[in-house]
C-alpha cells in the first residue's frame, strides 16, 4: 500500500517556567492511503501534540527536537510557512475537539462554510489556468526539441487547437453537469417529499415544492430532459396550482403526490441516460466540417470518438509521447552528472570543522546540478530535488550561527547557576531549578546535512535503475488527463450560489435538520453536537487528502456519534481518505480503526491492527484501558487505573507506566523496554514480552469479554 | 415493579414548555415515572431530547408548565397548564352546545355545568400555585413544630445552667430548621466539572456552601464535615485549601460529588457526570458513585447518553425522544426486549470494543414517520408487560405483546 504519511522519531517538548516538558518522545508510524490509524491514550499522553505537529500548528513554546514527518515527499517539519499554507486545511484537514473554538462566533454558519469553498475556487481557477499554460508550453517546447525543431509551427498549432476545443468541451460539459445535477437533486427531493406527504408529516411544503419546480425547469437540456420537456413544464404548472392545497397537513394531497411521482419518474429516467462524450464533441463542433448525426447517444459517442482520433488525437498523442520521452532522457542524463557532482562535494561536509566559504561554494555547484535534473513534464514532482537547496541552506545557517548562540546560552546558564548557587550557599531553600542551557547540537546538524546529500544520491540511483520500466504510453495519457483536469478547473468556478448549494448539501449530509434555516444562524444558536457537525462539514468542504480527527465525537451522544462515524467511514471509502483518529474511547476505535497505536507519556506502547489490540492486547496499559470501560454485559466492579500520568518534566527512567502498573517488575523502573515484535503487524513495548519474564495473565474482565465476543462471533457465523 | 418499596419521587404528566417565536417549544411533554428509594433510575436519549430539562424541572430550576412532581409524598412542583386547558375546552364546548340548545332550562343547566368546571379548575390552579411556592415553607414549619414539641418541655423542666444550654441549642436548631428547604434534599451533580465549580472559591468553601446557607455557623463542625466528605470521595484533607484549577478532571468531579452529598440528600440528580471525562477517570467516578450508593442507600436519577454506562449503573431505564418518554423498563429487560423502534435504534448505535462485531454492526435508523402510523390512532404510554412501559397505539400494543410472548 502507498504510504501517505510517515512519522519518524518525532520528538517534541515544551518550554515552561518549570523546565522542559517532554510531550512526545520518539514516535514512529506510517499512514497508508485509505486507512484509519487510531491513536489512543489518556489526556496528556501526547496524542494531540502529535496531530498538531503534523498540521504545523504547535504552540509557540514548543521545540521540535528531532525526527521527520514526510508527506508527499516533503518533510513537514522543515518546509516554510508559505508552503504549509497550501497543505493545511486543503490537503490535511483537522476536526478539533472543541467545536466552539474552531468557529468564529460573529460570522454566520453559512459564510463560514462557504468561505473556504469560494476562496479555494478562485485560487484554483487562477492556479489551474497557470498550470495549464505552463505545462502546455513546456510540452510544446519539448515536442519541438524532440524532433530537432522540424515542423515546429505545426506542432505549436496543434497545441493551440487542443486548447481551443478543450474550452468548447468544458462549456458543453458545464451546461450538461448543471442540468444533470439539478435533475438528480430533484429526484431525491421528490422521493422524500412524496413520502412525507403520504404520511401527512411534511413540513415547509411551499418552499420545497417551489424548489423542486426550479430544479425541474433547470434540468431541461439537450442531453438530459429533451423529449419530455413539455410534459415537465406542464407538471410544474400543475404542481404550482396545488401548493395552496397542501400547505397544511390536512389538505388533500392526492393530486400533488401523483404529479410529483410522474415528474420524479421522468427525471429519474433522464438522470440514468448515458452522457455524451463532450471532449470529442468539443472537437467535432469546433473543427468538424459536418453537423453531428441525429442518432442515439452511444452511436453518437462512437462516431465522435472516431472522428477525433482520426483527425487529431492519435497524432497529438504520438507527438506528446515523443516530447515526454525526450524530456525524460535529458533528465536521466542530468541525474548521472548530478550524482557525480554530489559525490564530489560530499567530503566537504564530512570534515571535522566545516568551512563556511567552501560549503557555500559546494552547495551552489550541487544546487545547479540538482536543478538540471528536474523534469518539468513529470506529473509527480520530484520533491527531494525541489527542496534540496532550501533544506541544506536552512541547516547550514543553523550550523554556522550555532557557535555564537551557544556561547550566549552557556553564559546565561552560568550566570543563573552562579546566582542559584549563591542563594543555596546562603541557606535559602529554592523553589525552582535552573533549566539546562539550550545548546545547539552542531554534530546533529552536520549529520543531517550528510544524510540529505546521501539520500538524494540514493534517490537518483534508484530512479536510474528503474529507467527501463517506465511506461510512456500511460504517462502520455496521464499528461493529457492532467491538462483536461486543469482546463476544467478554469471553467468550473465556484459562485456564491453553487457554494451555498454545496454547503446546504454538506449540512444535510452531516445530519443537520432544516439546513436552509440553519444556514443563516450564528454558532451560539447551535447545540454542541450541531456545532461539531458544522466543524466536520467545514473540514470536509475542502476535500482533503488526510483528515485528522481529534476526539471528534467525545461531546456527542450515541446516535449522533454513530452517524458521524459512519459519515467519516463513508467518506473514507469514497475519497480514499487517510484518517488519523485520536480518541480515548476504545469502543469508537473498534468501529473506525484499521490499525491502533496506544500512546502513554509521549511514547507508543502498543501498535497493531484493531484485531491485535482488542483480542490480543499485550501491554498492561492497554489492559487497563480496556478494563476500565463497561460494556453491555459488564457486572463486576470496573478497574480504574490508579494514580495519575507521570510529570513529563522529569520523565521516568524506566517504563513510564510502571508506577501505575500492578504487573510492574523491577526492571520496569530501571530500563525502558524496547518494542517487542509479537506478530508481523503487532508490536508492544513491555518487559513482560521478554523471554525471561514471568508469565502473567490478562485481567479477568478482559479475558471474559474476549470469550464472550468469540462466542458471539461464532454464533453469528453459525447463522 | 415491586410495590413493597417506597416511592421517593413521583413525576406525573410533567410538561415543560418554553415560549419561542412562533409557538412553544415542548422540551418535556407529558412525562411520568417514579423512582423508588435506593434505586438508580437512568434517563437516556440524544441531546436535545429533554432529559436534562426533566432533571432541572424536578429540582425546581424551572417553573414547570404542567403536571406535578411529588417528593416524599409532598407536591414540590405543580403546573397549571392542564387546568387552563380544561377550562378552555369546557368554554369551547359550551359555546357550541349553547347554539344547539333549545330550551332555556337546558341553557341554564349548561351554564351551571360550565361554572362548576371553572370553579373546580380555578381552585386547582390556586392549590398548584400554593404548592409551587410554599412546599419548602410548609416543610420547615413542620420541622419547627417538631422541634418545639421536643425542646419546650425539656427547657421548662430544666433550670439554671442547663436551661441556658438547652435554650442555646434550641435556638441554633430552630434557626437551621427555619432555613431548611425540602428541595435541598435533592442535590445535583453537573456535567462539566470545570464550569460547575467557582474558580475563586477554595474547595472547602465550595463544599461547605450548602451547609452555610442552611445556617451552620460553627466553623469546627463545617471543617469536620468537609474533611469527612473529602475522604469519602477519595481526596485528602490537604485538598480543602486548594482551588479548583489545581485539580484534574476526575478530582474536580469528585469535588462536585462531595458538594452534593454533604447536604445528606435523599435523591441525587446526576446530569451526565462522566460524559466529559477520560475513560479511566470515568471508571473512577462510576466506582465512587457505586460505593456511595451502597454506603448511604442513595437514590440517583442518572442522566446520560452513554448506554453502556447507563446499563452498567442503573436499575431501571427510561428512554426519551423529543420530550416524550417512549419506553421504560428495568435495565435487563430494556436491553433484552427493546420494543420501541427508537430504543432499538439507540441500542444498535452503541459502539463496543470488538472490531469484528463493529464492522458488521448495522445501525437501525429511526424515522418516526416511517415506523409508526399514527394518522388514525394516537399513541399513549402503556404497560406491555409488568414493569415495561412503551409509547404505542392499539395496533402496536398488540404487536409488542405478541413479540414478548
């Protein structure tokens, strides 16, 4: 599976007046595409801090001491704030624990929901056009270079033609989509309204009927509702006449229901029809010599496809492929030189004391070579090459600035320490300790730099080794799809009305009753559960890649919790969303998680699939968590975890959970347990798994529960 | 239902409406139940269904709209709406009948009937108003009477120093008795342990506040009681001088519990006491409430939305949906034979720590319009099986009974 996010040795601490609090201590995990990873732990275990680090919103007094968070080839701990702007909320979205704090109290809900959509729509429009133009220009250039400048003007003209009929295609498709969307929405609305009218429980009827009429009128379009267009208009008029009768539930709704059902069936039929191939149609209408034949949609599609292929597309694809191959060749050649260059300058960074001038010159030379390897026509950007220079520069600045800063820090510490010692010598009892001087570790920085260079070399070598395996046909198709997608971004703009419709739909999706009324309300008019739903709707509006849920349902009741979890699960399946789900409620986790990481005192203590953790938990802390919650068959006394989590200013030497653990052994207080592997997917950090450890049994409450669950499971299988 | 236990709290046709633009919001609509001494009664439902409002109406934080609440047999809340409605409908009926009335005699008879109904209902309204205002006063007067009866003869009989001592004792007790309210024997534990504690008061002041209001002046007595309560809820004496922000969530909730039980209440209304807490701390607080219940025989009205906790903790459970009680049964019975579709949908939504089960779990969706046909026959709250009540109409009643068989 493709890994979306990798977290390696992440260590975060917070400066406080009492000293450094170690919130996260070297955690590792991967997040695959379309997977839910659940992080479970008590409050203060560092789970929220981890998620905030991924989103780059750590508090001001935080120090990222080490590690990396790799998303899309970039290390999120190193990229600039500007780059983060493009990722935060758009690619990685977050649902926070407290809904009130993530809503603006003086802005209406509707505006908060649509704001991002409209802004993003505008930004995307600009960006799409720019992307389209640059990519087209690059492709054109490469195509010409590939054939050594022969028939350059012809190739340019082809590119221009592509642009032209692509626009026509989008106009056509835009109009069709609008009509189609209106029709499908009308079908849904009609079904619900007719059902409610039959049951005499419909509310807000005139508004809804009017809306259906509007939608029905909109769905009249050449390729949607065509044959029955007159019938639809007549039915709309009839419905309008019936409104006064069905205003109250007592009124006679028989006629209205019949009209609604007929309208519904017409629209439903229209919705299910095949859509014409607008891309080909765009070409035929722009450059075709003859009019389109009046045949069924399937035949029309076949005709247009053939026409397009014969006259333009096959040719264009062949040329584009040549261009792509040429550009890749150039890039491979440059990669070879870059490897040599990088290897040549590596020793400069391996010396005992780095020389600033030498280093700068080396970096400059390397950067030029690295930059040359960038293949602009590659759709998946080679982010390592892109970020190489800025990343190195960053480390170098830190390295060469360190000496002075370290001196200052040491001096400050010495002065404070001297004062402290004087006070102690006078016999005063001190209520504070002098925090250690913050010395920048030059060695670590140097190691980082060497690793960056080595990694890039490795990366290039890897890519050269795979040279023969490249599928240029597939790449050409992908490139053309990319062009199409960007072109559609230009036309499909998000107006206020579209945004409102989408927002209302989202509100309905997350289960808010009467969304139209709610749209114009302020956050304080919503209850806690409703607010949380709004926050979820906002997070989903941006259509993110990774969704971080920080206790999203803790404040909600069972039915709504269940609805929201189902919603998140549904979206996960539909959009291949990767989810990090943070919670302390293990019941919720069982439903959501593919894999679970149990955190305690800033460390992951157990890590495995949901089945591993629930049926075969190995760490005493996981046992404690499992046995402290009642389920429907629990009768015995619950086992609460005694004591409180340790003070992380002075993290315990051994296992952090030892003090609250009734299974703790002597070694637990002395040495930290390593991660023991239990199975391919299951790891736990406890000395109990050591081969020399005494055998202990799980608490009875858990074994009983597992036995019950197994029994239930087998009963279900038998059925 | 066992009749050998005393009913501590009896709620009859409780209605709590809030005026809103364009009508009234029926937060609680015709809810009836009773709680026996020493039992835990769970009230579940989704947010906004009126379970918290029910709790607050019982403790008189709102003036209820209709129905009545009896605590230890004394009516503490009384609403007037039902009487007003009765008068209105009688007047309307009279207006229609008078049109059709033929003779003078018939007319005058109708008028007399109407007058009687109005007089009766007006008297009831007056009684309701009186009870609503004066239940506490009556209770304290009763206490004063008892005190007089016990002290007066002793004081008269004694002389000299002893008489002075007795008189002082009597005066102290009298002052307290006069300030004692019946409602203070119902105490509340709130959901949010942070918001329900005054950040500017020490824990001692918070816990002792009720005692001070009730007229206790002896500092030593107050301190002793506060320490006793702190130890009871698993805190230590030293905590008394601290402020709420110095405590963790679970400890704060313990302070809330201590504040409630220092008044020696007969009934505790626990409004989502564990919803805002971590799982491990939830277990601590539930264990604490269980211990206190065993120790003092507390009666608890437990309001929550987490069904596994409610099941674990309650003897009987009432399920509420949009202001109405839809099902009431003992907790085993409710989970074994859920009858009302809403209860079934609630139970189907409970998450369990069992991944395989969870991945198969199908949530049942409750849609009142699709699940019931109330166009002809309106539902009412009926006893399907001894102790098991469901909101249903005739057809459903028969269906449920056949299910139970």
